C-alpha cells in the first residue's frame, strides 16, 4: 500500500548540504505493523514526515495505493492526510484548550462531519481505547498514558488506513508503554490498519511483525527477534 | 460551521483574558470616539434646527454702527421698507438696553427693548395673557414682560400679571401683557423670555442714551437672503451717511454654525480614526503573539488535515470577534459620551440612526484588516516547523 522508491532528502545548511536520506526504498503492505529503529538524528522523523505527506523528498517516488502523491497540491495533501493518515506523537500534542472528546473529534470536524455525529464517534473511540470515563476531561487533567490513548483515539477516529507513530512510548514508563503497545496490537487486528512505529525501545520493536533499521540514510530489514 | 468557528474563537480569547482585554481597550476607545462624534453631530444639527424653528430661517437682523458706538436708524426709513422693497414682508425696529425692574420688593435685571407693534408679528410671539405693545400706546406707561422675567418678579402672593405695577427708575409701568415662553434664538441679541418691552417713545424714560440701532425683518417666503441684503445695503446705506449697516441672515448664521460643527466633528473623527488604528495594531499584535504561542497547535491541526484556509479562518475569527466585542462596547460608551455632552450643554439628546451600524461596521472592518495579515501568516506555517516548535 505504501511504496517509497529511491527517496532522497537533503537539507541546505549554510553553504553546504546534508543528505539525511539517500536512495531509501520501503514498501509496506496494508495492515502491517512495522517498527523503525535508528540512532538519534538518523532521519526517522524526517522519513515519517515524508510518509505522512507533511514533507516532500528531494528525489525519488512515493505512491500510496499506486497514486503518485508527490504530484498532489496542498489542498489535496490536506485531504489525503485527513482521510488516510493518523498521527501519534511522542509528546501527544493534544490541543490544551479542547477536552478529550473534542480533541478526538478534530479530524472529523475538518472533514465537515456534523458535530453530533463527530461527538458520537469520538466518544465511541474513547471507549474503545479505555477512556469511557474521561471524555469531558481537559488534557491537563490526564496522565501521560491517558493522553497518549486520547491521541491514539484521535489518530483512529477518521478510520485512516495508516497510523504513523513517532516514538509513541518515548515519554512513558515501561508499564504504561507496554499497555500502549498492546493497544496498538489490538487495533491492528481489529481495524486492519497499517501501523508504522518509530522507536528506540527494542522491546517495543520486538512486538512488531516487521522491523527495519534506518542508518546512513537507508533502511535495512532486521532479522526477526533481534 | 460558523457557530463552531465563533465558539472556538471565543474560547481561545477567553483563555488569554488579560491580553484580549488590552487589545479590546483600543478598539473600544476608537469605536466610542467615532460613535460619539457621529452622535454629537446629530445632536448639534438637531439643536440648530430647534433654535431656528421658532423664528424661522427667513429672518434678517439689521444693525447700524456709528464711528464711536451704536448707530441710529430713522424710524420712518425702516418702516417704509416693506413698501419700497417687495422682498421685505415686515420690519420691527427696536431700541436695545437693559436695567432693573421692581415689583412688590422683587428686583430683577433684564434686557429692555423699545419696540413697535410689528415686533410681535416678526418674532411670531404669542401672549400668555393680555396684549403686546401697540402703535397707539406711545407715551402710556405700559410694559409687556417675557415669561421668565414675569416669574422672577412674582412673589407667592403677588404674581406678575396683566394689571401689575412695575417700578422702573422713577416710573411705574402697568403690565399689559405677558409673553408665552420662547426658545432663545441665535438671531436675537436678547432672550425674549427675559426681556421687558415698552413703546419706542417710552425708552427715553428708562434708558440714558437710547438709539434706534437695530431691526429685525422678515422676508417674503421666496426671497433670497443675499439679494435682499444687497438691496438693503443699496437702499439704506446712503440714508445712514457715515454709519455702517450690517445685515445678518439666519441662513448665514446656520452655515457658520454648521461649518464650526463640521470642524469639531472632523476633529473627533480624526481622534476616533487614530484610536481605531491603534486598536487595530493592538489586535494585530495580540494575534501575532497568540500565533507564535500556538505554533504547535497549528502544526497538529495541519497534520490532522486542516487546510491552510481553515487555519486562516480560525485566527481571522478571533481577530474579528475581538474587534466586534470592542465595537459593541464602544457603541455603548460612545452613545453614553454623546448623552453626557448633550446633558452638559443642555441640548436635547437624539440618537443618530447611522452611528451604531457605522461603528459596528468600522470595527468589523478594522478586525478583518488588521487580523488578515497574522491569519495569513499562520496559514502559511510549515507544518513540520510548527510541530517542532516548543
Ligand atoms: N529543516 C532542517 N534543516 C536542516 N537540518 C534538518 C532539518 N530537519 C532535520 N534536520 C536534520 O536532519 C537530521 C535528522 O533529523 P530527524 O529529526 O529526522 O532525526 P530522528 O531520527 O528523528 O532523531 P531522534 O531519534 O532524535 O528523533 C538531524 O541531524 C537534523 O538536525
Ligand atoms: Mg525524531
């Protein structure tokens, strides 16, 4: 479903150029759970921004379901992000002035879903991630694990085909981290959604059916159980 | 959709109350100044109309000036005017002076006019009781008093009315009429309410150096004030020899008052405009600060699927909401200010129909104008940069 071919991404820094990704290729089938590991500064977030249609590579090709998404213009990209992709960030990025269900409902709002329906679906999704009792809470009143569950509900509420999670457990303690991982596994089974998890934690990566490592701008498959 | 945008904007503004209030202040002051200006203009216009309603606008006043002081008309020259100049309907020559009168121990100082019977017609005065001075009264010791003066001279036991005796200097005049209350007119050198009238022959008895220096004249309805003024100068000028004749028309006076009002209105308008611009800059400043603080929120919204247009709407709504709130408060403050002005100057308060909608319109325009740039800036943020922001 995701097909990256020969992706290069370089940044202009002062007079020179730094090449973060070079000739990177990756194909992920629908419904796969893939972990991406790699040293700090290796370009994992850069890669995720490209996959998430927030950034464009300097070279290469990127197709989603065969559609060349690098040709899409800004509005079309917004629409694709809204319909196809859900983001989960390391530090949750909930909007502090919206309560839990309004945070979750946000992707639906930008789609023009009527408020009543958006609310119903947001609350159903919060129930699914185990926060039935916290739908009206403001983010500041939630624990880290709870915030991440809200963020996951927000990523999932629009029924995307792809979830991109950038170090989703990086800010959580091991026990909560494991709970979040189990939630991802359950959601993958239930919704058949493709999940890409960027992580530094080998324990997290080990639970993914496929693991890749980013180093020197290219991806290499890690043998199972490394 | 609109409701949701407005509700969200309101919530965001409430979240940073202090800052919002500060930006609000500028808009409130600006809108209030604009509204006050418009309303004071309306009040002043209304007042001008009110002042001239009593006498009408087809009035001229004539004055003769000598080299050393007041001049002297010949009574016959003035009284012949309606016959000699077709545009002149009626003329009321008068001698002007002032002094005190006594009644039952009450003393009051007032203007004193020596008049002919025509005075009542030209000024369209009405009598509360009795009659006005007639041309046959000549040396009879008769007096007519204005409503205010009658009240001042009255005692609880002896009101001034027809038949009362007034001591003026060495003479006792009999009151033969009391005038109905009248508004003061800018065309008259005296306030009729506070004036005592006697016949022209009698003025020598109550004034030291009387001179027939003034007249009030009513033109025919279709006459042109400027043409009549020129005719009068041609006709009366030679008869006055070395004295000067000055003619003032009601229209000329109104024009003068209006241009003065316009200046005042313009001044207030300029103050309002400056305050509004400052308020607008305040709004812009707040929006820029707010956007800088909420970069990550903007990044998240963009990642989630918001289009740049959605972000622009979000921030534009905040700016407009802020200035509309300021505008509404400003309307109330401005109207209150205009009311205070009317109260202080003793003028009648009228609500200008254009003030409120114009004030509201202007403040919305300010919100859009000064909110647009920050909103566009926000919508152009790069989502990656915005997400990285701390
Ligand atoms: N806009 C940019 N301009 C210049 N350099 C950039 C830019 N964005 C990223 N980089 C550089 O690219 C490299 C990769 O950054 P990236 O955030 O993708 O790393 P990462 O693998 O996610 O690291 P971490 O594990 O610490 O999150 C870093 O050295 C970073 O400084
Ligand atoms: Mg990273």
